[in-house]
């Protein structure tokens, strides 16, 4: 048979539905759907449970659940009183039972504030009553942010630059709830499509500026410095600005490691990009690279070929340099043994690259590109890159 603590537990589970009914203006009480459960078989056990229910009921305490008893002639026990119905009759009874009177008063105040300040959140309120309570200490500032974005749906500012009268870290500390609210009130066409990413999803979704990754560019041809009026030959720029450049038809060399990038030789009509391992994925959004001859130089190891395959999935014209059997055999004395790993099925390798990739995986070998001599690299680049274009 149900106990007083179980009644409270079931009443607490009803709380979100009760709050939603308040938002909608629906009638919720009296509520009489508490299950009684099966009666204890023994006389003493039955009396103990019934007496406890009576002692914690509204009849005894003046608030809480109402206990309605019935007298029945029970087998072996004779006439006994047991619960026929348990109900909570009023909102006041319910809130006092759960000790939520103050919380509920604040909830109603917040509902009125939200509806008056941002009426477009009315549907959101019905679906998220618990969040109203969860963020009860900050609705004034949350609504300031909502109103700003309604008037300025594409700010293109850093969060700290937004002219909203809130403390400087408020948006950064409340991205979750703010994202939820802004999704509810802003037109879909004003929201930016964002792939699942670990960083800056909020900023990208709501057209805010953020600390972008930098692309490092070296100009390998002095004639290009003059042509594009570059004041420097080695430049780092945010990816959004790099996208706006247009070096179509110029040769692009990408080196995975920094020292190899810095020591690439002078080469006619060519730029060099620092790949920095898997950070190469940021190049995917640079559409003009699709029109450039691209050469990639990475480590002769599992990761180097994975990065090559990834880059080629963005730009199929990518050609690998010094990632072949001849180069490995020439410098195999500098190869090291690495932890065992399982080769994946990489979709964008040539048959020759796939064969070397499988060999390196089976034998757990790695040849870092820094181990390749400068003279060999110069000769390879001058012959291979020029001949391919």
C-alpha cells in the first residue's frame, strides 16, 4: 500500500505538468489519481500503514493530501478501515505538501515578466516550465539578451562588444539557455546553419564573431609579393579573411609540420600553407582552393595518410609529395617504431599510397617529414611540383 513518502514522490513527478497547466490556465485540482496499492495481509501491518497515512494527511496536518477511508469486511481480519481514495484538492495543499510555496510565487512572477517583455516566448514557456524555475535568478538579464537579438538578429560582433546592460561574462556563462530561447523567438532564416562542433557553436549560430583559427601563409614567389602588393612574405590571418582572398590557379603547397613549412624552397607561382595536422579541416570552407593545384607533404605514418585522405575529400586534385615508397626507402634508417594501430579504409588514397599506408600500419613504422634531407626535399619539390603543373 502507498505510503506518505511515496505520495510526495508521485506529487513531485507531477510538478512540471502542474506548472504547464498554470501557464495554459487549465484546471489541475482536485487531483485524485494516486494509486492505493495492495493492502498488507496482516492486521498489524495494515493498521500501521493506515495510521501513518492518517497522521500525515490533511485531516491531521491541515494541508496536503486528503485521505478517504472505507470500511470493509476483510477475510480473516473482519471489518477494517482502509484507503478508498487519495487526492490533493487544492493548489495550496499541493504546494505546501511539496514545500514549494515561495518557489511557485517566484515562478508566477517570472511568467508575467517573460510574457510582458518577450511575448514570443509563450509557446516556449508551456514546453519548458522547469527551466523557468531553474533560471529564476536571471530572467531580467536573459530577456535583455532576447530583446537585443530580436532587434539585431545578425550582430557580427564579439560577445563582449554587444551593447547590452549585463555583466561581461553573462552570455558566455548562459549559452545553453540563451541558445534555447533565441531558437524559439528568431526566424529560422536568420539563424546560421552550424555543423556539430565543439567550439563556438553559439557564436556561429547567432552570427557573432569569435576567435577564429588562423591560417598561416608563406609566399614562395617574389613576383607574387609584388603582384598582390603584400608587405610581408609570411602572414597569419583568420580563416574568414582567408576565404575572401582569391589565388585561383596559383600553386598551393601544404606542409604538415612547421619547420618543413618554414624551409620550403622558393617556387614560381606558389604559396605555402601550414597544415598543422588535423587542423587542416579548416581549409574545407575555402572554396577558391578548388581551382588551385594543391600539393600536400605530411609525415609518412598512419596520421599523415589520414590527413592526406581527408584533404583530398575536400579537394580531389590534391597530389601528395614525398609520401611514396622511394622516399621511405631512401630514409628508412630514420624511421621509428610506433604503437600498434589498425589501418582504416581510407577512401581517397591512390593505390600506391594505400599500399604504403598498409605497410606502415602492419609494421608500425613512422618516418617524420623532418627526417627527410633538405637537399632531397628541394629537388623533389622542384621536379615534381613544376612537372605536375
